[in-house]
């Protein structure tokens, strides 16, 4: 099976100082613009044969990370940097992993202006790179800045770079997992298709506005699309996404609102090699709010073999990859700050109908590999020449929304080796000791037996610890399902886990 694993985006640059003057914009391509412009372009493009995006020259594509990281957009070139608006725009140079060339326009008073790449756009390590960039004339992505942490400093809080990948930050967070515009044929034997945002339009906000709009044109072998991102930076940052897709052909395996993250070890998974850090991951669990009101929690895994899980649903209410542990002691990493990585919560803003929430877990031996993918796959896929519209909200919170005072899973680990059976421990917060006698544990396993279950108070987390002992017998694979019940109602997310004899002998 062929499966491409995307490398994580390099560490974010140091937030820039407020620029002294705005960049110069080209007026030669000025034209009237609205989101209907992007929809019309996507529809027209879908009727034409697919053409690969132009690529950066070999000399730029073969740059190593260290050299590429020395190419920095000049602070005094920031778009709107010296104007009253609270936002500014900076751009990414092509090179290293970012070979595709994209067009960037800004929109002012409903008219577009193209942003040219010139020999003064970037600070570069040598004249050869300066000359190459000037000849290319196009960028590899865009990033936006806004004072989310300090009123006097415009911090980078969202970036679009590489295929249809983008990342968003809230106040106090560091970059971690990625959002994507669209996923096609993830984990399929024929290989994954990576749609590209090939053109961006950034609308200029007034000096009073605290939100900004970005439009993007998506293109790939199978589909084109028009995207509108309504972006609201803050605590937390949220992004409202409106999408219109135009399939060039039938697409069976398509992922809407895809999330890509990294899980190396932690929780039920331990490090394969000695490591001073208790956990290394950008996300620790998948939460799903089903259409019927049930909430699911699935701890993430770094399996020995590719693992795909699917959760059938209708009109799903939300899903997300969650980084729940927010204390430094959970990770002990002074450089990468995993405790500051954002969670991403996806909330559909219209009815998504029938389909399934897919979780893909890819074996990985490096923290630089994004090996976790999750997305919504609509039943029946997409059909050629049939436009497909949907909308959703991304919230870059510390946890899934509205969970602060609710019973929630905060830890899942292997227990002690038992003479008979295997043990696991699940910690739940926000459970009163007085309620323990009123709580029953409903534990099930698809193959094998549940031998015992018990719940005890856990004062350190104002909650409880559940012990489950099970015997998978002779099966190599078994699905575990744990639920806490009080007054005939679930009080926490249904805990799910796939036990695999290869991952957990």
C-alpha cells in the first residue's frame, strides 16, 4: 500500500516588529472582485483538463531546511503594515518542501491588486537565491498577523502553505496540528491526491474590524473548489469556512474538513526507545459528537501497521483532534512546547447528511511526521459535474468546546500486568466522591471477555479512576467500549479503543 506521509511544517518564525511602511501593490491587474468571482473561476476551471501548478526551480526546491529558514519576508514589506488596520500580511518564498507556486492578491474597495515578488521582497542568505526568487515572481503561501497576545505586537496567527494545508493559533498557543482544504484517497492503494490552493485573495479590513476574510481557489486532478475563510483571531481563534466544490470526475473517497496531526507516544502508547519525555504528540485523542447526541472519545495510537477506523453517522454535530493535557510536566519538552499546541474542533454549519468520520493512524518513528488524519467522508462521495456545497467552523481551542465543567476523559494508560487478563486505567475529571456509588460502568469488548471493572475516587483531579481488566483470548484485534452511567444516562464521552496484539501484547 502506498501512502505519503506529510512532514510537519517547520517551526514558526519569531513574530515580526511592526513594519514602518506598507508594501507596494501592483495595480496592473486590478479588477472587480467578490466571492462569486472565485466560484465562477472554480466552475470554469473544472471544465478544463487539469494542469499542474508551476514549480519552483530545482535550485530552490533542493534547499535544505536551514537555508530555507534564512529566507524571511522583509518586515517593511508587510502588506498594510503601516496602515490603521490591525492586520498585516506576510508571504512565504518558494523552496524546500514548498515547490508549488501560487498567486496572492489583496482586495481593497472590492477591487483586486496582485502582489508581485521582487528582489526586495525577502532577506536572503545569498545573491543566487535572491536572483532565483526574482525570476520566479510567485510565492508559496501567505500568513496573517494580528495582536492576539500583545496589543503592541502583531503576532502570526494563521498560515496557508503547502498543498491545501493551513494552521491557526489562539492566544498563548504554538503551532501544532494542521487543517486542510480537502483530502482525497487517503490511505488508498493508488496513492493520495493532494489538492492545491493555487490562488489567494485577502480582503483588507477597516481599522475597526477584528476579523479578516481570505478567499482561495483549489485545484487538483479530480476537483476544483472555491473557499471563503472568515477568520476571527483571539481566545480562541475561529475560522468559518464556506466551500463550493466542482468535481471533474466521481470521487469515492473524499474527506471534508480534514485534520492532520502527530502522535508518537504517550498514554496507552509508550516510547519504543528511551526518552526523557513522558509524551510526544500534537494531539492525544479524537472526540466525536454524533448526530444522535452521543459523545465519543478515542485515544490516539501509533500503530505498528496502518490502522483505519470509521464511525458511521448522520448529520454529525462536531469532531476534533484534541490536545487535552495542558501542563508542561505532561511532556517535559522545553523547545517544542507540546502543552501549548492547539486542539481543532470542527462544527458543521449546515446538515452534512449520512457518512462516516474516518480516523487514519499511520506508523511513525519520528516526531517530524504527521501520522494522524481525521475527516468526514460523505456517503456516496462526490459526483462529476455536480456542485457540492458545505460550511463549517474551526475552533482552535485548548480543548473541545464547552468541556470545562463536564466529566471528561483526561488520561488513558495501561495498567499492571495481571495473572489473568490485561488491565487499563481511565481517569475522569469532575466526578464528586459522593456520586461514585451512583455510577455504573458499562464495559464491552467485541471479542474476548471483560473480567472486571471498578471505579475509585481520584482527588488529585477532582474525579475518578476506572480500572478495566479484560481478556482478548485468542483474537489479534478487539474493540473496547466503556461508558459511565448515572441515573440511566451517560455522564461522559463513550471511551473507545482498538486493542491490537501487535501494539499491546
